[in-house]
């Protein structure tokens, strides 16, 4: 049985990946992902992982190399952040179209410019439509668990899609938190060997990445969309299996004191824990506040979101990225469109906050609740605001 | 007896009869680039995995749901064939070591055009070569971005007219000298670098086989005549390739562990470059003086090469 230990989250993620019998990793360092790259290299250098570590010259090549290796049938891993993820962008939809079960950690960080190394979600949001399964984690335990679980989801023969795991940069990657690290034996029991359906090997020659024009292209796009939608069933099954083996249950949408809540807040990633403290504070004052945490970003959990917010009067969506000149933050537009056709739904507010690592203390979350409660005439609904930004 | 003139007699014995790039692909008639790719596949044999860049050769050979490839082949993007190949090599190495696949030796090959290699994929190639992967990279140099409509690349020769560096009233086409890609690869200190041309099939095949026998990175730069882009008759691709070699415009040589060697096919005395230029529409606008200037550069560069072959034997 695993014992409870404390460790820096990025290092712990590398340790967890090290338990997964990966065959190959190609990682290019970037703050705040670097500790994953460095610790994986240590594990390979010490012979603790029997894998090829390819010291690529860029993130573009990191993603290209894992695509090649995964195509060859190797269990392949990478990790990146911010500019590195933007640099990979071109290749992400290709990896999913080829149905390659690559897994990737993203230490979420603001995208330039100006250059900024701290946390927000502006790196992952532009990758939204690349056809990857996309998961957000809140704490060390989740980061570790999802790093292992991701392989099992990705490699399921009914999924065969790449997975990214979003871990807030610094705010989470550089924290030392207590967690339970599964043992090698436990991971071996949970994660079966990868059985690819076609590989780049002369034993059975295949062509991958062929050229398709209008006579086939739309069907290929539809197939990818269906594959991503259908992956939800498997994601839920794998999470259930994990809960049975390790006692930690995961759902696409998590709630906290939401059942009777009149005002709900929705968060993604590590901010959920701070928001939770705000809920406790507000509850102590008699405010019926609650929290909804969105863990599964793609495939988007429509039914779960609808069910979680149905009975609330107001919903505060929080965004850590901007859709410039658009309808608000990306999470806001997604949630709004999910609820559009619902007869019973809350009014929605959007606060864009914590950009470029700006600290968001508990009081700010309390402030957001107070602000929407004061808006009794619902004059501010359906708009977005940059929270705590100097004019 | 001249081997090329008696090709049918020799070919069955000297060349792998199996077609690993099958006919029915969509290359233009008279394309020497696709001929070169076909010869490369023959030389490599079946235990090969190829990663291709975007470009003519990718488009003509992989129209979904068909494929011309009888060896495992992957295309991902324009600028990353070398990194994809490096990942395949690493993946196969790990799987073999762990006993997850059969133990046969498989050669991984990256391939791309001059644009994919010398311009947009330059960094990826440099990285893969520097890391020392056990792979071959082959550049099929037709001296422009042909797939997208004959735009200039850093492999386009001085004076050639392309659609983005056209000859006009105040311009003579390409204003820069062709990037010396094989020398850049030599500077990577890799075990084997060679130039080749499908107009010399046996020389090309021998070089491919040598590259295949080397454990480590090797680079082949293959001069590939494109009748469509060069505006020459489609039945002239082979003779045009021979003229490029005979004039010293594209000398055939190899560099093994730093030792230079000119191929035996290189003539003792070079023909004038105007013999090579005159059959091609892309050079038609050049004046006698401009051709002289280019001739001067070709002569100098060839002299440098012969000196290297002398001193770095
Ligand atoms: C990132 C990117 N930029 C541009 C293109 C468009 N493009 C595709 S092939 C090509 C030119 C290929 O030239 P080369 O590598 O010389 O191969 P050739 O077609 O001449 O054999 C270009 C510009 C692309 N596919 N991807
Ligand atoms: S454009 Fe040139 S290189 Fe491309 S297929 Fe045609 S002849 Fe070959
Ligand atoms: Mg070209």
C-alpha cells in the first residue's frame, strides 16, 4: 500500500510517469515544466526507467518525435508549457487525427507578449479544438493520478486519442504537497501494456498521414469528433476502476456545497481550492454559495454541467484566459452555449482573473460573490470583466 | 561496356527488383525526383521505415485511400521529417530492447525536398543529426518549392527564375548563391555525407547502401531534376542531371568520417555551364555576362572541392 509522502509536484509527476513503463519521452525544457524534464532525465540516467529520452532541439521536434515513436508503437510521453505548447500547435491536430495515444503534461503558463513565466490558461485555450482529451487537475494527488490514468484512457482501443493534463504552473507544479504515490506493483496491475492497432514496422507496412482532399476529409473530421465524444464513456470507466483500486474517485465535474446553492462559482485547475475557502467563508455568513469544478475540458461534459448548475439562480464563471474581442473568456462561452437551450438555468457572469500569475486571494473570490449578489436587477449578466485590474 | 547504355542487362543483377514505391503515383511525367525516391527505396529494401516531409513526393505518393508505399511510411508536416524519424528510431530502439517487437534491424529514413530540408526543416534536421540517431536523411533537391508552384528556396541556384524570385525588367531571378547543404552536414561531423543524382543510378544506390550500413546518422543530398519547374522537356530529366554533374554545377562526392572522395563518375574536365543552362527555361533570361559570373563561382567551388578531395583523402 502506498504511503503518504511530500514532494514537489513536478518531480512527483515525473515519478508517476516513471511507473508507467514508458518506452520513449521527448521533452524540451521550459519554465515551469523544466522540473518534469529534468527529473525524467534523472530517472532514465539512473536506469530507473527503461526508456529512450530524446533531447530534442525544440518543442516542435518534441511533438514530432513522440508522434513518430507512438506511430512505431512505443508508449510516448512529453511535457511542455506556454510558448512550447504554442510551438507544438501545428502538430496537435495531426497527432489526434492519426489516433496516437500520446500523453502530455502542460504546466500551464501565460503566453507572450509580454513575456511572462507565471500561471494562467492562455496556453491551453488556443489548443481547444485540436482533438485531444484535455483534463485539468487541482492538486498534487490529482496530477499524479491523472498522469498514470491518462495512458490507460489514451490507449484504450475505443479511444486511441492523445491526452493532455493541465497542471497550473508554479501555483501547482512548484508546490510541495502531500500525496500518496501508487507503488510500481499497483500501477502494473492497473495499466496493461500498450497494444497498438497499426505500427510503423516492416512486419506489416502501413501508410500513416496520407493526403486527403474533399472526397474524404470531412468524414475524417467527423470520425475524429465522434471518437472524442465517445471517449467520455471510457474516461468514466477508467476513473471508476481507479476509484476501486485506489479509493480516489474522479468525475468530469466536481461540486462543493452546490446542492442548495443559490450562487455558484465555476473554476478550473488549482484555483478551486482557494475558491472552496471562499465558499466556507460565505456559508459561515449565511450566503448560499457553492462551487463547481470543471475537470474534463474535452470532451466537454455537457450533461454534468447542466445538472450541476440547474438549481442555482446565478453562476459565476471564472476564466484564466482572454478571447480578445470575443464574447468573454473561453470557459464562459462554452458554459453559456451548454446552457443556452435549458429552460431552467442560472444567469451567468464572467470574471477573467489571475492572468500572468496575478495572485487571487480568498477575498477576491468572496468579492466576486458579493458583486453578483449586489446585482439584484441582473444588469451585469452575460458580460465579462477583468477582475482586479487597474484602469 | 558502358553500364548505363546496357542498363537492362545489368539492372536485374545490380538493382533490387522489388518495387517498394509502386507505379500509379501522381508525379509529373519525366519527374526525376520520383525516380530518385524509387531508387532509394530499392536500395534500402524492405526493412525500412520512412518519414516524409510535405512536398511533391508526399502528395504524389499518398492520396488517401491509396498509397504507393510498400514500406512503412509516415507523413506528419512540412518541417519535421527529421524529428519524426528520430522519434521512430528512438521508439523502435526501445521496443526492440524490451523485446516488444521482433529483433530485426530496421533502418529509419527521413526524406524531404530542398525546402523541407534546407529552409523550414533545417533546425529539425540539424538537431536530429547532432543527436546521433541511427538514421539516414535524404534531401531530394529540385531547387525550389515545386509542390506549391515553383517558389524559390535557399536551394534555388543563382539566376534561376521562380515564381517568388522571377526574372523581370530589373531582376535576373534568384539573387543568392545556392546554400551548400552537404557542407553544412559535413560540419555536423556525422559519419557519412554524400551527393547523388538518379542520372547515375548505380552511384546513387551504392551510396544509399553505404549509408544504410552505417550505425549512426548519414545524409544524402540527391539532385532531382524537375522538368515542370525547370521548364525543360520531360524526356530530358536524365540528361539534364548528367549535365549538372558534368559541368560541376552539382558534383558527385562523398565524405566518410571527414574524408572527401569525388565519385568515379566525375569527369576530368568540366563542360561549360552554358551547356546545362541552355535547355532550361528558368535560365533563359540570363545574359552572357551573368552566365560568366555564375561560371566563375562554379569553377571556384569545384576547385575547392577537388582540393578537399586531395588534402582530406
Ligand atoms: C508550415 C508550412 N508552411 C508552408 C507549407 C506549404 N508547403 C507545402 S509543400 C511546400 C514546398 C515544398 O518544397 P520542397 O520541400 O522543396 O519539396 P518539393 O515539392 O519541391 O519536392 C510548401 C511551401 C506547409 N505545408 N507547411
Ligand atoms: S513538379 Fe517537379 S518534382 Fe514535383 S512531381 Fe512534377 S516533376 Fe516531379
Ligand atoms: Mg523542392
